[in-house]
């Protein structure tokens, strides 16, 4: 194609997101930034001018999906050489240089800590003549590399990525009933299997005033439920007296082992603080996670539901439980991954706690919040995991009684301590069997947890029309679909899906106009992952 082809004034962007909720939020922020600059978003990548994949590196499986997409786009670029292909997120950060060499169809790479630079990168690609774009020297990159961990003296004001969160749109078109708000970026835990500390960098805590203000503005624009996000969300602490908000405690190179030490169970910064919002050792004012939860709950009274993920067991203090117990609009739901039920494996994972400490925490949580629901993550087939270790994890699931637990087969990630120091010695068929056994145990536990709700009333935040109803409307009843699409008509009632305060999925019949609001449902039946019920009575959303 001649290089003089004029780019359309409004470029069409296709953005696909892989992985965690943090990526979902990053994609939302990137989209609203690009929309504000005149880009339009499309659902079909084949009609896009810019294709962006927001990628995940946590497991190899997630990366493979992206490689197959990159291959497809490479083929398509033979007809559309001017198409811009960008990889953003953790894969770009983890393997940037390698990618450029292997995949000449990639035009730009942008790590998760550099997303504020994405519009500039796209612009630079567009300005580069098409025949030059595949060359490694021409690929537009914004990656943190390891420099981010070395600089423990970043002033908060210089923290460019904060600008991305601050640039969030509060236009009613873009704000929905449920929203994510980031409070912490990065991770300092260095669990030996995990790539996140390398791809997302050192832990950085956002200023509490920015967070409270963002929550307030979202609620003013119509948001009812906010989920606070952080890789170790309950480790949030903001030191008001310090020029630095990067926790520079641990700054090793890729692969270096760092021992998880720190707060003991049951005590956090808030718990040892000497004033309402805490004082650090040097007399500096600290906002702990418990303080932040209290502030959001109390200063944003119209917010219906406040939740947070993901909690790190070792940092879960009684001060957080106390704030939750005293504040009804903070959801009684915790995602608190244990990862293994064996002390030997936990030690090798560098998780910094024992099974006994984890279970003691669970007991303390249930004593403070009897109605709490818990979700977990476990990894099976970690190097040297024996049958005895595996059985211990099965017992942990039975003892904790998670409402649901994500089970992952261990996948060695390049650059992590586990990949460098331990042989991946559990055969894949053994991993698969253990995975299935854990899922079977959890399915029994989940059914029994859900059974306890039959006959009870639950408050449900309605998220959408259920998948089944959507399929039926689409394929089962052509007339309805025609009316819906062509005439903008919605059926008066349909099957809806939503979540309880405790994050249990509920399906019931109701009006599509209820999406985005909270209704009370009487539970009639339970399956391992779903409750089924009927409307009890609408709840005033004041
Ligand atoms: N292999 C398998 N599972 C992993 N997780 C993180 N890294 C790996 C890995 N290398 C899982 C953990 C974590 C979740 C997000 O992904 O259980 O909690
Ligand atoms: Fe990864 Fe551990 Fe940090 Fe979670 S706490 S993001 S598993 S290093």
C-alpha cells in the first residue's frame, strides 16, 4: 500500500482484554482516553484500524491465546499493511524485546505501568511510513524494565500513571452501575511462582483523597457498587509525610529471591497507629487500608456497596474486620487466596504464612463477620508437591468452605524464582488429576454453602440479562430479536442475573430496566455456583 494513504480522521479501535480485573480497569481507562481523542471502538477486529490486546502473563495458557490472535492479525496485515497492532499489558512488559524479534506484525508495545503513553505510541506508529513499521528499531515501546524497581525515590507528583487513573471519564455514557477503582499498583510479595512483581513493578499506593474523590464522582454519575483493586489490596498504606509512595523495601532483579517478612497476622499499620488516621514511626500521618475503607464508606454515603480484591492473608488485620463489622455497606465478601494447604509448599511459594495461621485468620473473620462469604485460589502441581501435600489442600478447601475457589495448574513463568530454581517435576497428567480432584471437592463445598441460602431473602445487584435468556432471545425467538434490535423493544420481563452482597450469583425473573440497581430476591433453589429465586420486593436504593 502506498505510504501516502491518508489515515481516516477518526480511527476505529478494537481492544480485547485478557486476564484479571486490573486489566479490565486498565482497558476501561485506555478506552476512555482514546475516545476522548476521537477514536471509535468496534466489536469486530477485522474492520478496525488499530487492534490492541491487553495481555496477561500470569499463566502460559493466557499468553498462548494472545499468540494465536497475533498470528491471525499477521495474516490479515497482508491485505491491510497499514493496520496498527499493539500489545499492551503484562506480556509486553515481560517479553517485549523477544516479541519484536519474533513477530514483525507488532507495531507497538506498552507495559501496564506506561499506559498513559499509549495515545502517543499509536500516533507515532501512524506517522511512521508503512514499509518501515515492521523493523525492530521502529517498534514504538513504552516499558518499565527493571528501572522502576531501582528507583525508590519517585515523587508521587512524578508518578505518570496516576494521570491515567485521574483521567477517568465520569460521563454517564461511560459510567455503569458497577465500577472498579484502583488503590494500589504493583506487588512486593514475590511469591516464587508469580510474574506480577516483575510485570507490574513495585507497590505504589494512590493518595487517599484521589481515591475518595473518584468514588464520590462515580456515585454522582450513577455507580452503585465499587470494587477497590490492588494485587494485595489490604496492604494499602499511604504515608502522607513522605515524598515517596513507592515501597522500596524490596528491589531485586528478575529472579532474585525475596523472603516474605513483615506484619504479623492480626496487626496492620492501622492497628499500630496512634490516631484516627494513624501516625507512622517518624510521626508521619499514615492512611491504612482500614482507614481508607472507613473514609469511602462514610464520605460517600450514597454508595450502595463497597468491595475489594484481592486480599493477602498475612496483612489482614483486626482493624479491617472492625471497620467492616461497623459499616453495613462494605460487602461481607473476601477473596483471600491460600494457594496451598501444605506448609512445606507454602514455604517454597514464599507466601509468608502457615496453614495454621491462615485457618486462624479464617476463624477470626467468621467470628467478626458471621455472614461473610469467602473465595480462594489454589495452585496444584507446584514443584515437589506430593500426594500428601495435595490431600492437605483438599482438606483446606473442606475446612475453609469457600463459596468458590479458583484452581490453577502450576505453570512455570520465565524470570520467576520458581522457574529458575525448581524443576517443574509434577507431570501434567498428575496436575490434571489433582486439578479435577480439587474442583470436585470444591463443587461439593460450594453446593453446601449455596444450600444454606434456600428460603432466605438476599439483596441482588442486577448486572445483566442472563446468558440463557440472551441466547433464547437471539436464536430461539427471531421475532423477539427483531423487535429488540430494530424497534428497540425489550420484553417486559426476562431472566436476569446479579450478585448478592457476598458475591453469590443469583438468577431470577424481572424487568431489564432493573439492570444496575439492587432488588430483594427470595432464594428457591441452589446449584454449586448459582442461586435461583424470585423477586421478593424492590428495595429503595436510597
Ligand atoms: N501458575 C499457576 N497459577 C498461578 N497463579 C499465579 N501465578 C501462577 C503460576 N505461575 C495463580 C495464583 C493467583 C492467581 C491470580 O493465579 O493462584 O492467585
Ligand atoms: Fe503474585 Fe503473590 Fe503478588 Fe499475588 S501476592 S500478585 S501471587 S506475587
